[in-house]
């Protein structure tokens, strides 16, 4: 497979045609080899316009969803970003090219080790990988300019909103249940108030620990 050609086609056919015009984001997607961030047997899936299950119901997000969340978050070079979930390893790589620091949290130690090894291979030095419950965020380094959740959530825990700076942003995909369409949302925090905006639809699998609790009716 010609990965260089696949990368170009991804940018032209998936990103640009869907309104991704931020040059820093486009440049990151054009230059970073997505195939290196997937298990070897899934490398050929890296440029598909769909999410890919990499292991144990953990998902790497499709390129357009990653790009849309980055675009929605209005990233600045001085931003410190908390990325909740380590399975979309390309998203970490893209963020690292645009912001000053990325902190990735996950409760899967093996997945964190894998992600960190790939980052070291590519000499990415502004990313920290932390073993931590994802629903609790990571208060030790809070507050953050931006929080991004790398998978769908039924709702955003208030704990995460409390870890954003005044004027900070949180980008996520919200949906009610597995088969429902997801909504790309951007939340902004102003003082003690948080407001959300709908930015479009995205069919994204739930991030582990953020799916709704099953309720039984009798």
C-alpha cells in the first residue's frame, strides 16, 4: 500500500471536502504517518473514513472526527491539552504538533505503554502519559486550556468541566446509546458557567467507562 498517497487522499477527500481548512491541522495530517500509530496488522486501515477497533473494544477514531474535534477546540500554540483516552494515538501526535503540552490519561496501562513507545520512536517530547481513571480527569495538572475526549460519552462528568480554565474549551461526541447518532459538541467555560454548542453529527463508539448504564424494566 502506498501510504504517502493514502495520506494525501485522506486530506483532500476526507478533510478539505468537509470544511477542515485550518492550515496547522491540515499540515499535521499531511505529514504524520498514521500507519505507524496502528498495530501492524491494521496499518492498512489507518486512512479509512471509519473508526478502527485496535484491541479490547478500544477504538482509534477516523481522521475526520479527529480533525473536527481539533478544529472545534480552537487550539492555540500555548495551550495545555488533556486528552482523555489513549487509543486514538494519531490524535495525540497531531495535537503535539500544534499545542505546547499534551497530557494523555487512560486506565489501560498496556495501552499507555504502547502509545508512549510509539511517541518516543517519533521523538515526540511534549506528551505525558498518565495512568488514571478517565472519568476523573487528572486534577494534579489542572486546569487545562482544552480537554478532548477521544470517544463518545453519554454525558460529560462535572469533574472534567471543573478542570478547565476560565475561557477553556472541551470537545466531545455525545450520544444517548450505542445505536444513536452522536453529536459533536464544544463546551466553553466562562466563570462558573459552562455552555455547549452543537457542531454536527459523528458516529463514534463509546469511550470506555462513558457509556450509559443499562437499565432494566420489569
